[in-house]
């Protein structure tokens, strides 16, 4: 079975339980993969030894020894890779066939390799029907593969059933406003998650298909707590055929509600919401992964939480410290990948490996994690001449800003810079990179702060 893990969105706060069960798994940092400039976004393994990792810097890294060493196979900064999947079956020449999806450039959303990653080509032109604004999540089974996107709107699913020769894109705007991740348990039954609104102010939704992705039904829509500005499903993890989990990301959480996950016990037909106690962040969760129906991790936005009882209770882990070697995982995990019930990998700013339930205890301490930043509402909004985005950094960070439209087209890129603690602001005059005035409409600020990309929507009126 292909992908059993996913990811979660959150900058998490604190929890009071100081001791984890003695049989909790222990993650090991694999230092041979260089630290990401922001983070690694996705991975796929064909077997215990052969794997690939991609990131938004346009890089594809490859291992043939279970992560002990890595080679940079491909690098192109314009190809901002968010997702990757490889066929389990070998191609006609004995090579692995795989695909990688990008975001922020709707003219180049799907890349392919037919020689185990040695060469990659843009095959976006091969998509018939609807072309997505981005491909945020991918999965493959046999000669079939599926991709979904984008997280900011234009909900689309693409699929192939002949090893990538033909791709079909389908609009799912009748059942969702945005799509982020996808999982198939076999060639017929699949799950996709995202949000109900394309303006980042909707609810989390779960879609299900029983005909290989030809048609999709919305089987769940979340109920937002007071103060939550918007939410959507981010990553999927199915440790068994019947039991699965989804992480939920928030647009804003000024009241510091607990983060939450979704859980199913009937193969995705019905879902319920469960709080991640102690994870109180502005933005909820991203990375999510369960190695058994009971044991899993929810991460992102500064904190990783562990459960060993199926999400009933949670404990926050101390981040991995590269100086002392203590702690495990980092708070920016975006994808977990389970090989089997004893071996798994996880990527965030670094790469980690989980090698079985060794009986080692996990050091869990009460953790007080301050918010690393806060975003104010853009003012004015709507605007005609210019709008100002104000934000406050609690720790120094590298900050960049991009402006896209709901279709994912990039219009303006502000040069990233390292900024100190304190209040800052960025002003946008409604023009693109060429100085041309943009038309009236909805636009999205993508604010790259540290290892997270946050979003604010603005309305331009001419």
C-alpha cells in the first residue's frame, strides 16, 4: 500500500503531561540530507532503501540506501515542488516512473521522470480537461496515479490509469473550494481533503470516491470553533484500511483554541473531530502520520505532538537540537511516510527515520512555545491604490512575500530578507513585477516567514 502518512499544520504551545509511554517509537535525525532552506515538502519510497524527497526550492533528492546518503538529482528554482509519487512497478526498461507536482506556477504543474529521477520533464501539456492551479498532494497505485490542488482554490483532481501516458483533470468546485491531499486504499476507493471555500475562510472538507476518482462525494464538513478564521484539511494518514486521520490547518486562531484532527473508523465514510490537547497555535496543524491505528504524530508551526491512544490524548515533543543531539523531529514536519509498521520517514526542515518500537522512552517535557510571529489584517481592504500588510516577529526570521490570484498565477514577488524581532510592514501597490496595474479582483498574499507560508486575502478595486 502506497502512502500511509500525511502532514499537519500548526505552531503549537504546551501540554502538562511530562512522560511518554516507554514503548513509544524514537525518531533519528539523518544528517546526510542537507537542511532545507525552508523545509522539505514531500517524499516517496519505492521500498525500504529507494526514496525521493522534494522541496519548494525546486530540488529532487534521491537515496538508494534508506536515507544514509543522498544525491541531488534535479534542481530548478522555478519548479516549486510540493508533492511527489512513484509507481511501485518498474517501467519497461526497469526504471521507476514518477511524478512531481508544483505550486505557484499554473503553467508548469506536473513533472515526470521515467528513469528513476535521473531526468525530469514538464508534462503539464499532457493534462486533458481541467489543468489545476497547483498539485499539492499525489498518490499512485499500480499504473494509476492521482494528484489534487490547489490549496488556495481552483479545486481539481488529475488522474492517469496507463502509467502517465494520459492524464485527465476534473473540476471539483461543486463539492470543495480547495484541495490539498489525496489517498487511495486501492484502485477504486480514495479520499481527498481540503476546504469548502476558495477564499481561505471556509471549513475543512473530506471527499470520497468509489470509482477510481471519476466522481467524488463530500462526506464530511467541519464545524469551526469560535474565533477560527477558516480551516481546511491538510494531510491524510491511514494506518489501516478502516482507521484514518486528517490534520486540520487554521487561517487564524486568536482565541488559542486547541488544534484538531479528523478521524474515521469505517474507511472514510464518516468522520469526527478530535482536539490535539496542548497544541494552541494561530495556524493549526500540517504534518500528520500514524504508524499504527493508535500511535501517531501531528506537527507544524513550531511543535510536534505525539499520541499513543488514537488521538484521545497528546504530548508535545522537544524539538531535535542539532548541537546536543537531544529531542526528536522539528516543528515544521510536513510529510510522514510509513514503509511498514516498524519503519517510517519524516521530513520538515530535516529528514528523520523511525526504526521500530525499540522500547526506548521518549523525553517529553512541558513545553511553552511562544508564537514566532503574528499577522495583522491588511489595511485598507478592499483597496484601490495600495494596501499595507503588518506583522510582528517574536524571533528573527527570513521573510518573503508573493502575490498570486485564486488561479495560482504569480503576479508580484518581493525579495526575501532577514528581519529582526519587532513590528514590520510590507506595502503592495496593486502592480505586477513589470510595474503594470492589475485588474480588479481577489488576490492572495503568500507570506514566507521562517519555515511557514501563511496567507492573507485582499480585494483590489479599480
